[in-house]
C-alpha cells in the first residue's frame, strides 16, 4: 500500500505543506500545485521552452512521469538568505 507524501513548498511569499494522496502521486507537478493555488508560470504550455516552470528541489526526490527517471537530493540544501 502506497503512503501519502508531504510536499513542502517554499515560495517568495511563504511556505506551505501539501499532502499528496497515493492516487495523486503520478500527476504532473504543475497540475498538483495549481490545484493548491500555487500555479507555476507555464506560459509555453508546459513544453519546456521558457523555463517559467523551473523548480528547485531542496530535499528528497522527484520522479519524471514521462521518463521514469528519479532525481534526488540526499542532504538538504541550505536555502537561508
């Protein structure tokens, strides 16, 4: 049985936590964030031309749902000013 995943999101205006249910874990990150009122800039239609939807992974891992490649960070990145 898959477990919920907690996604910690930091934006220029603050941070929040999103609980991702097992049935949502294969979804596009832009769609998931949009549903939680944290839209990415997807002005090129999410095809990767403008870098408007670029994110920074600070800790943990992500899986590319197209290539199934996993990107991970073993140690948290210090993101303090």
